[in-house]
């Protein structure tokens, strides 16, 4: 066998060694349980596990102020998906699927808590849209409710330039992640996420305005953001 191997051209020996090394790496990968190597791979596994999709990945982001490292935004024919992923913290991973009600869908970044970032807390919010000519968006989110006996009515006025195809990214910043400010943002996250909180009676009003490259208004509409439980109850 050694004589046969030595008779082979050097290039053939190098190629055979390369194939052998590759085969060993594949076997090692399988023996390790086929771990995911990227956030996109993890997303596709998650959508299969949730029996939705296949979706088109629009972006893989690293949003600040979240307990996970990556957030995948994706779109399918009948819904949009958000997947929070962290390589080292399995508890921070979360898959969210939202059925489309039309050409515009609003979703807050998923997560279990709001983190304090120096002087503010922040919550990323995403507007999925079907308007390819839109390059700038304005989103007004109005939240109402009660906290410790006091009624609140607050509107967040957000603006964003197009960063990627199919979505606009916004960020709500507050002075605190606790108290009534934290409650408002948690309510928004609960309505568009997987929370088991009672959101059947919760309605968040959104005003959306989209503009083209010339600054002309393309869309001016109002939306009602409801949880899946609320939609099912009032269907």
C-alpha cells in the first residue's frame, strides 16, 4: 500500500489528503450533534420546528440593548418572522411568527426583558412593507393603559430610512426600563410576540407614512396592532 501511495503524483496525494481531512471534519460535525454555525442556519431550523415558511431572510441584525446577540428578520408569503438568537444563551432564543393582515406589519423585537444602556433603555421596532419604492418611513405608535392607578396615553413618533429590502428599522428610547415606561414597551413587545400575558383586550394604534426618493408621500394609513389572541377573539 505504501509503494502504491508513493507512486501516486504529488498532486493526487494532496487531493486525497484534502478529501480525507474534509471527511473527518464532516464526521466530527455530525458527532457534535450538527451544531448551527450561523444565525441564519439557526433561523431555518427554528422555522421548520415551528412548521412555517420557508421564509426569505431579509436581514441579520445585532440590535443593541437586547439579551441576545443576533436578530433575524424574514418574510414568507403569508407572514413575517423574527428570530432572536444567541450562540451561548439558549434561553435568550425566541422565534416569532406574525400573520400578515396586509402590506404593512409592525413588530417589536422579541425578548424577555428590557436592558438598561447607560442613560436609556431601548426597544427596536420593525415595519415590514411591500412598497419597494419607499425609502423613508414615519411610524407613530400610540399606547394607552393604566399603571398603578394612573391612566397613560403616549405616542412614540419614529422615523427611519430604508436600510434593507422589505423592512424599516426604528428604535424607541426611554429614560427607564422600569415603571410606566417599561410597562408600555413590554406591552408592545407582548402584543407582537409570544408572551402568555393577557393581551386580548389590547389595541395599539399605529400611523404609517411612507415616502419615495423624491419625498413624495406614497402611503398614509392607520393600523390597529393586535395580538394573535385578540385577533382570534374578534374574528
